[in-house]
C-alpha cells in the first residue's frame, strides 16, 4: 500500500526526477492479500497484479531513507549504511477485516503524503 501511495504521490507532484522508490520487504508474503487489493481498489489503485518481493542489502545500501511498516530494517541494512530508518509501527493487514484494513490504508496514505511534504520541502520543491 505504501509503495502504491508513494508512486501516486510522486507522480502527482511530478517528482520522479527527485525521488526514487524501491520497494520490498524483509519477510514478504507470496501475494498481495485480497483484502488489501479490495481496500486499495476503493482508492482507484489496482494491486491485483503485484507480487511482494524481498528487499536486498544492496538496494538498502543505495538509499537515503528506509520506511518500514512495523519492523526495523536493522537486521537487513548493511553495517556500513548511514541512511535514516523510520518505522511507522503499523499493523499488518493480513487476516484483518476490511474495516481495519481501511484504517491501516488511510493511515499509510496520510503518512506518505506527509513524508512527501517533508522531503520535497527539504529539496525546495513546492509542487
């Protein structure tokens, strides 16, 4: 969900030349859960064709900021990595009712928008 919202926000703000999004999990599921697909479809985002993937230490080495949803990236970040890690501490939507997944989705969306506000204000973009 966070990646989809981040991609949408980056496109809305025309910031693709400033922000690269790399997605992956430390222990990814083998598919996007149906309830997540349903909740995101309500926001006109189709995740039905996406497959979660594992993030690699090499990918993490190349980024400035890692955002996790409820776990630390410390066990997969290379020891020499000097980037920032923010853990949003959100519940896993797996096996939760749609009402709760909507709440998680909405919180992720709010946080992604706020993150873009912060990041783009640091770079001087006013989009």
